[in-house]
C-alpha cells in the first residue's frame, strides 16, 4: 500500500478519526444516546489498522503553517517575518504598521491566537497517539516506528512554542477536561529537558533510516530537528535561564546576556555537530528553481516539508500572499503581504546569483489578461512562485519546507565555528565546507576559516534562507541583528538596542519573546503575560 501522506484517502480518514477521538475524549457526557454507526469512547480501537491512523493523524496540524490569521492577506508565515525588521508591506489588512511602531499585543488579529491553537492542537494529537499506541495490536517494529514519529512531531510543535513564547503550558497527556488546560506556564528549560530533547533523542534510532520521500518522519528528519534544537539550546534563551532556573525570566523581562557563542552551550554544540555530520553529504544542492517547483516536492535538498496538494482545502496558502499587491498578474488574489523589504533584497552582493532575476526574486510578470503587457514592481519572492497556481484559479500544491540541506550546511559551519571559538579543536575544512558549498551555488568566492566571522555566518543565513521563517529564531537564539546596506550586510548589532531600519523604536528585552495570545489570557485565569505586553 502506498503510505504517502499527500492528502490521500488514508490521511483524510486518519485525520477524521483523530478529530473524532479528540472530540469524544472531551465530551463523554455530552450525549446520553449513542449514535448508530459512529465511533464512541467505548469503541474497540485496538486493531492493527488504528496504529497508522494515530501516527498519521499527528501530522494534521502541520498544514496549518501557511493558514490565515483572520484578515485578508494576513497569513501566519507573515507574522513570523514582520517582527524581524526584514519585511515590508503596504497592504493595510495585515497591520504591519503595528510591528513598525511597537504596538503589537496578544490581541493583534489572530497572529498569536492561531499559532497557539494550531501548535497546541498538534501537541494534543501527539499526546493522544502516544497514549493509545501501546493499546493497539502492533509488532514491536511498528510500535517503535509510530511512537518515534509521533514523539518527533510533538517535539517539533513544542520547539515552535518555546521559541515563540518562552515558558509555556506543558501538557504530556490528552486533555479531556477543558478546565484541566487552565494551568501555569512551565519553564522553557524544563520543556526542552523533559520533552523536546528526550523525545527526539529517543526517536532517532527507532525511525526508518534515510530520506523522507513522502513527508513522513524518518531518521534524517529527526536529526535535522534535533540539530536545530541543540544549536538553539546552545544559545538563548536556554543558556540565560540555566544561570538561574528559578528566576521568572519571561514575565520579568530581566534578560541581559548577549555574548555569542555561549560557553555554557558547548555540550549542545558538540551534540549538534554529531547530528549534522551524520547528514553531511547525503543530499545535493540543486537549482534555485527547485524551490518553486511542485514536481520537486520531497526531492532534491528537501528534508522535512509540509505536504500540500492542488486539491481544495489542502493548498499552500502563502503563494498569493507573496505576489505583488493588486498587479493583475494572477487570476487569484495578489496580497503583497509576504514581501521582503527592498533594503533586505538590495543587500545581496552584486554578483550573487540568488539576486538575479527569477532565482530568488522577480521584478516583472505579464498581465493575466494581456501577455503583451509587462507589469514591473520591486523584488518579490520567486522562490514561492508556483506558476500553475499563479496563472490559474487553482490552489498551490507546493510544499512548505521546514528543513532543507542548504540549512544543514549553514548550521554545520556555525556549529564548527562556535566550537573553535570556545577553544575546541576543529579543522578549517569543517568550518568552511558548509558555507562555501552554499556560496559556490550562489557563484560567490569562498571564505576562509581564518577570516570567517559570526556576521558572515548570519549574513549567509539571511540571504540563503530568506523568508523561510528562520530569521526570528536566529535573532532570538544569537541575540544578534543585521543591518542591511547596499550590496552588503553592513553591520551586526546586539539585539537589545538594535533599531530596525523600518521601525521607529529600538529592541528591548521585551522583544525577545512574543505576547501570550489574547484568547489564552482570557480563557486561562492563572497564566501570566510576557513582560511588556498586553493583554494582562
């Protein structure tokens, strides 16, 4: 049987099954009569077929990554770029001006409500699967594979949560009583130490070896996520929390450390190196046009992708948001809300292939009603230009990439550079090889280990991973920000005190985290807001 989870009948069945089970789990006494032909909490779900149902059901919330956040053109990937200083839009519905003027609150549209809901629904799906899998008639091999898949996904959802909000609600079992979800936040360090890292470390050797060709979690996927987790825990805020775990860091806003790399993160850097070394050389860098080609889904340098389809309700919803606003180049919406600031795109080197027309960006297209009419505009993202979707009313089946080999190479250079900075013996080749493979594809000169700086590493990440929802995490874990110049990154500054060129304020410790969503503040009577934010 084909187990590919490209929104086929199996996925729809398993998603429905998990949704029903989640509903029943919280509504046992809602109806006294049992509907005929429906699953109930007394149903026998120990049969072998339910094992894969629970495993695949744990993937369902991944596809919400590109979903909306209440208003026209305001989608969730936008909200992870707006705070960085590298985004810009004149489209008013997304309220980008709130980010420019330090007016962000937990009630801003559904920017934070939907992320919280989506990621915690993902956690809930995984917790239910982890609870049920031991009761199902599976071989040891099947149980280990499914349990490892689910724990990897749970770790990923929690990784997103703690990077966004810091201390968070820690739930490890299905919640059957809505009042049971009203609880205090748990230290981010505890969530790393007790869920994220153990789940991933315990999953790797129980997963199928090799690449993911269908979106399912494999050993390579878990290694990529774990390497990122280790690299993040080697930096901030984990390392500052570790200096005084009992301090109320998130609610007091008493963050002050800004040196990077951090000596206390040495062990995590060494562990990250092990995972990255295991991935090095297993993939090849393709062409830049692989990024916007649905035929390359789960192929080439892709490691872990959200699976989308042209079928209704399963589309990648970011495609139209990345198009220039109301330019009549598409049969569908042109939102112009997922757009790098022109200062960012102008920072690429004059000879950088990525900045050439229709590599990472495009500055013209044809009018949808008249192919002889050329429409011109400032650079927009070509890497999300799915031509079949742009020139039709059909949705896009282009996958969203969470991890690809290009990022693995850049992490490898950063980890080896950081180890060298902390006094470890690392060869020049280990430091250079990752970043220089990226630069070779961009047709740029190599950088020697002797001349390599953190600014070089973060600049290359900014250019290579532009608008892949990486910069916010990079800023927070390193506490460094980049200053965009003309064909260069002109400076690197400490996060605290940095003033993005489009913003009217400088970052303070408040901006190292995001506001707890308004819905959670209203529904959870004992949760406390992050420092400096409303609502309280």
